[in-house]
């Protein structure tokens, strides 16, 4: 396994522990930060009121910490494209 693959596996493990088992979650954007500092990620998932939300996070790879950066509702017409183009997060 490459160094990048290991780093991504550690990152994904940190996020998987935040989501409920069986929850429908899609990773719709990820950007690597310079100098191996971490990633900026956006997920789409159902919020507590039953509305689809785009949630933004920063993963600090050095500290192994996830920082929540806010959320916005997803428009009904935008959801199908986000789900189609995103990557489904597999949860146990």
C-alpha cells in the first residue's frame, strides 16, 4: 500500500466513525492541502430534520483531527447529480 493510500485509509476511518451505520453518505468533493497537511472534504447526507445537507470538513492529517466547517441545504434539483457524481461512503 502506498503512503497516499495509507493516509487516505486513516482519513476515511476518522470520517466513518462520525456517520451512523447504514447511513446514506456521499463524498462529493475532496481537495488535498499542500505539504501533506490534510484535506478539505464535502459530504452529502441527511440532516437531523430529514433534509439533504452538504457538510464541509477539514481533516488535519498531522493531528488526525476532523474540523467541521459548516453545512448548507442541498437543492432538490441538485441532489441527483451530486449522488451520481460523488462516491458513496460505505459504512458497516
